């Protein structure tokens, strides 16, 4: 290409970019995949705040409101901004096919293309169980297999329940605004079939000032209850308002809207709601409450027939109930290593917290009472949280806990071939196993103790107990499980037996973090971080996650797919969006 051609191409690219920046924005965005029969908000933002008479919105060349069958609303200078907004709320596409939406204002035109899809015929599955290992990466699976099954001469002593499934695929997780996702828009893609931006749940990210006013897309919980009368369960060991469980019910631009998310749980009313985070359910007059109003949501749920439980014993006694609200901690439920072995974290304050398996067992009992079927989401949240704090042993014990819960679901599904089981991470962490740390090697620092390739050998963790947990992690030859993103910190090469690791603490300059000196000193390595100075822990990565699946509809999971396809495959297995579901 000659220099003149290069100049013209560059100029055209710049002009196109400028034109795009000043053009209308249509939500849902282009290439959106929309299940027929699901609700979504169609919104167009017109820069420059044109008057209503100067704009036009069409679908396949016809007036958009006429195609949707609903009246559109128009707001000039929405929220006092320099744009006008065209809305059709709770829009529904009745037929599958390609839809081209065009928005024009004067001589400015922009269009997007949507694909409306329907499920392929009659339902294949009665139930769907979606397991989310938050942040679950390949190294988490590998380390969990080593610790819980053993590894001798390169061969494992068994398979993880989550790996012993016939279907497998790679899932890409990037959102609309960034190559790296967070749990909010990652989970939202699974539950709505739409991509979104970081921190957003069940919405497209528009210009609205109020976090609850952004264009909404229906979640699978709302869909199956509205169209099928199915039951829904949400089980987690995080705060129930946290991003992943909230993704089952929420519509907000800001995942931190915990009080609003509690109300959204109440509006949708999943039959099983289990996790931590009780303060956001309590009226503000109650000691320890984090609400800003006097609504007691525990009492509101109880008035709707829910059995409220707050301990493992109460949870077990709730067998036979049809609706259960379980809140077992003011924050996140403690992980398996702390609860079963170290007795750290908040175990002394909450000594009777349930295991994820206890919660799943109860959820299956409650949900299976509905002859119309159920959708159950189960999250092992602290895999991610411990990976952020670079505390890999705690993360791996929770991966083993997740696998035990998957085994329960597989046993449940074995009686009838009517349940699709999916195990997936919502995003990844940059983690890997590079060898072993051996205390018998000479030297003081972790790198002196590190063995790679043939020098690594195998770790010497004790044989696991009946639940797959070795009773000791501070062995002399340990996995070298490393993190690819980190703040300034000191590396010890050893497990953190006292409290969850805190790699970095506030520095002398406001908004910056430095290595936590608690872990520094003789026998450690001081490491300069590779993250910006305002980060105090590890971050997510854009690597694909691995999904494994079994049961009717699992054959769809193969090759490389986008995260939105998880929603599509679940709804296809359930026959939603077909003639049978309308």
C-alpha cells in the first residue's frame, strides 16, 4: 500500500470513529442474541438532545413501536443531560429471525442487528443446576484433583465429579466495555444471554444517572417463573447480595446496590435463598443493620411462607419445607479450610455454618417438590475471594467443597435423566502450578526451595479424608501455586494458617498500597507488584474458562463459545422460547 492510500485509510478510520462517537446508541447492542418471548428494554440515546419529531426508530424498516406492539416513550434531555432517550420497556420479540434496528436523527443514522432465537423443539430437561465456581480456573481444578484424589507417578487416584462429565467447552467471558470481566457482567451473561459491562447486573450500561434505571433484560429466574411456574433456587457461600447470586434476580448498573438487590430477591421470590449477608435484610433500627430504611425483609419473606434458618442445624431441620431463606453469617460464609480444620475467620462467632453440600442437599429437597421443574444456581464464591487475596490453599479447599456439591447433584440426577448439570467459572484468575516448594532444599528464600521440572517431584500432602480434604496443608513439600497478577508483597511459599492472607496494606501515600510487613523478613522474598499502586490484591484474567456438563442438553457444550451461549443452551434444554413454552 502506498503512502497516499495509507493516509486515506487512516483518515477514513478517524472519521468513522468520530462519527460513531457522535451517533445514536441503541440498546440492546448490535449482535445481541434475544430469546423470543423474553422481556427487554429497547432504548435509543440521541446525542445533542433532539426533539421527538426529529427522530425515528424502525425495526426491519417499520415503526419500532408497531413491530413490538407497545407504545414508545420519549424523554428530551434525559436526566438533564445532552441527549434524548427513546424507550420501549418490556419489549418482546415474538418470532425468531434477524432484526435490524435503525435510529435516525436528521441526517445521522445508525443501525444494529439482533438475532432472535427459539429453542429447538420440545423440552429436553425438566431441571437445570448451574454450578458457578467463582473465578474457577484450570489450575484450581488441577490442584483440587491433586489434593483430593492424589497423584502417583503422574496418574491421579480418581476423577473430580465436575470433570467426570461427557461435555466440555471453552467459554470466553469478555464484556461490552473490557477484555476482562468481573463477576457481575460475567454472571449476567449466563442468566440473561446478554453481555454487559463491569459491575452491571441484568442491564445494558446506558447514560442513566440512577443505577436502577438502565435498560433491563429479563433473567432466567424471572423467565421460568413467569412462563412455566418453575421453582428457582439461589445458593451461595458469599453474601447473598453479592454479584453472582444477585445475577439471578437483579437489574442494576452497580453491583454494590445491596439493599436494592435484597428487594429484587423479594420481588422474584426464589423458593430457596441461601447465603450470608444478613445485615441488608434487617430494618435500620436493628443493631448491625446495613439498610437505610425500616423494612425487615426477613419478616417479609416469612410472611410469604418462607422458613427462615440461620444455622446448619436449622437448615437440616427445614427438610420438607417449600420455601427457605437461610442467612448464616453477617458477611461471607467461612471457607472449608477454616471451618473444618483451622477454625479461623469468623468460625468462633458463627460456629454452626453449613457446608455448601448441606445447602445443596436442602435446596434439592425443596425444589424437587415442584412437578414443573426448577432452576438452581449454586456458587462456591470464595474460590474467587481467596484467589484475590492470593491464599491458594483456602481457594482449593473450597474447590473440593464445590466438587462435593456437584457429586450430590449428580447423585440426584442419576435417578432420572431429566436434569442438565453445568459446572463453570464466571471468569478466571491468572494462576498456575509451576512445581513444588520443598523445605528440605538448601537455602532460605522461597525461590531456593522451588523445584521445577524433574526437581519438583510430587507434593507430600496426607491422604484425604472421606470428604476429599487432606487434614494438613503445611507439609514439607507443597504445590507451588502461583499468581500472575499481584501488588507489592512478600512471598513466603507457605500456607497462611492464622488468617486469610492480606498481601498488601495501605501505604504512606493515600490510595496506594505496599507489601504487608507481617509476611516479610527472613525466609521470604520481597516482590515488586505488577499491578497499579492502588491495587491491594490480585485481579481477574481474560483467559477462557472451562465448562463441563452432563444430562439432557449438555451435548450443546463443545468447542469455543461465548458466555451468553450458556443462557441459550439452558433455555434450549428447557424448551423455553418455543411454541410449547408460550
